[in-house]
C-alpha cells in the first residue's frame, strides 16, 4: 500500500475549472473520503489520481513516485465504479480472475487468489453464478473482489454504494470499513453523503466548486468547520447561523446579539461588519433565565430526541433536545448556547475566525 500526495493540482475543461489548486495527502493505510455536492470536483480529483484524467497543472505522487502524467495502467491502482462495471457474459469467478489472467498469472495462482478474496467477501458460494442474476449487494462485492485480487498500491472508489438501497448501503458501508481495517489498504472514496463520510472515513476532504474547503479528521470538521459551507454541509440538521453586525477583536470572549451578551471562546483574530455566530443544534439549551429568546415555530419528533425550530432576532435556529421536554408552537423560550463550541464566521465566503477553541484545527486544515 502507499501514500498518495496531491500538490496544487488543477484541472480545466476548456474555460471551465473543475479543480482549483488542490493539495492534500492520503497517508499509507488510511480510509480517505472526498466529500462534497455534485459538481464540486471530487470525482475529477479521483480520476486524476487514477490516471483517467490528466491534470492541467500540479503534481500527483503515489508511493513517492510522481505519476501525474502517467496513464492508469502504469499507476498500480484499482478503481471501483458506482455502477459495478462487471462483464455480463462472465460468471462471478471469471469476473474476479480477469485482471490476474490479463497480467499473465499462472492459473493455479489465479484460482487460489480468487478463492481467498471470495471467502473474505463472503461470495465463495456464488463463484460459478452469472453476475446478471445477483442482488446489488452481491454485485458490488464482486466488483470489490475484482479490485482486491490485484493487491494494488491503492483502491479508488467512486460512490461504490450509490446504486444500493438504504438498507444495503448501511450494511455494505460497515462491511467495507471492516474489510479496509482487515487489509490495511490505502483507500480513497468519493461520496456526496456526509453521514457515510463521517461513519467510514479516517480523514475527510470537503470540496466545493473545485476548492478544498477543509481537510481533517471527521470530529474536527464537525466541531470546528473552517467555512460556513462546511458547517452547513456537515450535520443533520446543519449548524445554525445567527447573523449580526458588529466588531470583535483579538481577546474578545463575547458578542452582542440583539442586545444580549453571548459568551464565545476567546478570539485569536478580529473582524468587523457582517458577522455570523455558528452553533450546532445539540449545543442550544432552553433556559428560563436567559435574556436571549426565541419563538417556537415547529417541532419534529425523532424518538428520544426532537428538533425544535425557533425564530430569533438573528434568524431561525433548530435545537436538538430531549423529546420529554414539552414545547408548543408560539411559545417564547429563553436560549442558552454552549460557549465552548461556538464559531464566528466573517467575510463574503464565511471563513471561520481563529479562537482559543479552533485555532489548532484551522491551522492544520
């Protein structure tokens, strides 16, 4: 397995820029997620790693070797597609063995390798079956098996679970992560599903309009988003945004919302003008003594929890609270925020300002 390093990679299709000067490193053995909405450049980035697209500029290293202009056949990677891309006229065993036969491996060794991988994936009992009659989950296992038998330096996966229904997706996500842990393989996985990325990834790159918005471990990206886009894209419900106009400076530990003083982590940089205070739904608490208040608009029952939507002087917020708390539409409720978890965003792109809580994460990402 191998480290993959992307340095200032850019991809243009005529006048359209799909990827803008992206840089990040996939460490040896990591399960690495490329996350973002459709059209953000994540699949193009993956295809450049694979050699299916060549970068307009920048460098790509696999296992220390610069491969940016090398074809896919010279990179020793395995690509798993969303739509399986199996050979319909071959049975399961022949689909899995085809890459090895193409490489000239002796038949005895091919048979042994295919059986070993099929047993790992739990498909050894269907090696003689036609792929056409298989379920979506089994076909995806066959596609994975065909990639695994090659023992490449890295696995690149383009939304491999996207064609499965919700139940199969959840099960296959667990199996895929367990398989990765067992093999210790370097894996780069493209998805638009933030829950899938948070569940499976060791590291996540969040992309938007061809730009890497943030890079880091899932918990850091959730707790300390680098931009308003990341804060809104990660989390269900996403982070709440309370807009206000004012000024804060280095050393400030509070902001003014509608005349109420709201404590925040001590700031390491300042800003003025149109600002936004970000707070996760689970970090909003109801309080009879709080001066900052909101009016209940709606409630959504989720079992042990409920999502309460409130209108405040600075915009609508959603609070995640215990379902045992009784609230009614139209009720005025005092709101308290967990000050240690708050983020202040500034600028036209909504960049997070450095504070005593997030400075290490933002410096890394």
